C-alpha cells in the first residue's frame, strides 16, 4: 500500500512539472489557452544601465531612449 502511494505521488509530481513547462490549458474546457505568466513576462520592456548609470530601453520601438530606472 505504501509503495502504491509513493508511485501515485511521483506521477502527480511529474505531471505537475510537465504542465508547468508545457502550454497552458483551460481548466473548464480542457483546451489549450494562452499562459498568463508568459504574457506578463513578454509585456515588460527590457531596460539596461549604461556605464554612466542611466537607464534606457534595450529593445523594442523605444530602443536607446532614456527612461527611469526600476526600483529594487
């Protein structure tokens, strides 16, 4: 009985890891959907600091233009 429980736990963990890496699914219909975490990561523009300590956009339509540095 204990071995069976361990086997089911291992399968559940492997399934959750595969779901985290793979495409997202809608829980109600089971169809593929866009992942909310992927959309938020893509929406944030890349900002980098230059040698003088000023921040500017690293890519996109505003590439090279100065901006405020993110806090943190």
